């Protein structure tokens, strides 16, 4: 579709069961030409080890709406899969959504209306609530609450994964070169006119989330290290606090010796001091190591992702 106005980019990772049901809903929206715009779909297979790629070929072979499938050579992570999709989109606007069907498809029309009707270069769909368990609600609230506190004052309390980039915002986004980026921070940092669209995140109907606690924690540290001075400042305050505590302890020992004649004896005080100082030193080295690792990764200039194949035609050949 040469004159398409927008592309919906969907990163795919072990979404075999949800792809076709989610496609049926997206297809209906695209065929209705929301806000007078014509659209297409672009799926990025991020090294899925299930039948996701086969499901994508079935979707593409229908020929109902234009579908492109970009297959990465291995798993590079959701953020890099999104970046690959945005880079390979060939339309003025790009919409990023998840492939698990948890974002209501009417958001597509709402974002396009914000872009076309309100002149917003960035439309962000913010989660006002989630049809999920208390654990996911609590961890999400804590995650984005900390991000608001330390990094991004404009971060929506419920966070976001679904957004639209207009042509200028898309160009600026692709010029970012961070190797371990925090996607939401990049979007909020673009600085273009934007609109926030609240919605309720739907419950997952198919499969299980691969967004584990470990991945969330690593992603949190990416955002904290890349967009905040808090870790370095905490290390500085920790050093000052330990120095003051050491001075006070020395005063206590000195006064006990002079005034009472009963200095502290035994191994216990010494071991406490050694363990506290050793732990503080290891923590400090860990913080510095995180920064040095990020500098190394950035300096290596490795490819953020590798495209193995691009499928555009109904017969599965490379486009």
C-alpha cells in the first residue's frame, strides 16, 4: 500500500496463541480507515521459539490488509524489536502496540485522531487501570512510581507501552543511539506536542507473559542508570554517612576509655566495622561497574539488532 498513512508495529515473542485473534480485531480497525487514514501491519518476530512465525505467515497470506513480517536473527529484547519495527515502517506515522491483545484496538483510532485532528506529534496511551491480578498491579505501580520519583516527572502513574509517533518524532526517535535504552523515557524525552489517552489494560486471554520479575528489575536499572544521578549521589551520601558514623564511634571509644576506663574489647566491634565497610565498598564498586558496563556497551558500536528476513509477499519470499 504505497499511500498508507500509518503502520502498526507489533513486537512478537512467544505469542503464537494470541496473534490471530488479535489480528482479527486489528484488521477490522484498519479496514474502517480510522480518522480517514489508511494503515498496514508490521510484525517483528524477536527470536520466538514457538510457532509465532508460522502464525504470522498465515496472517500475511490472507491478503486482507498489508502485512510485513520482520524476523530477527535471535532475541534482542522488546525495546530493540520495537526499534526494528519503527525503522522498517514506510509510513509517516507509526503506532506501537503489544501482540498479546491486551490493548483495546479502539486506541488506534484515538491516537490517529490526536495526530490528525489535534496536531499531536506523540500520542501516549496511559494505563489508568489493569484487568490483572494484585501482584501485577502492585509491581507496576511500584515500578512507575519509582520512575516518576527519580527519573521522569511526567511518567504516567500506570506507565505505558502503546504510543504513536508522527514523522518528526519517529525521525528523532531513530536518531537515539543508546544500547540499553529505557523506551518510555525516550518517548517522553522527545519533547514534541503530545496527548495522553487513558485506557484500561485488558486481561491476557492467551498464553503467559514473558515479562518476568528479573526482566522488570533489569529494565528498571536501565532507566535508573541512564536517566538519573540518584545511584551516584546515594554512593556519595553513603560514604559521608559511614565517615560520620566512624568518627562518632571513635569518639565513643575515646570517651569510654578516658571517663570510664572501660574501652570496648573483643572481636565483635571490629567485625561489625569490617563487614559494614566491606559491604559499602562492594556496593560502591557494583554501582561504578554498572556505569562502566554501559559505557563499554555503548563504545563497542555493535548492531542493536540483526534482521534475518523480511517477508512482504504472500508466498513468503523476501520483499
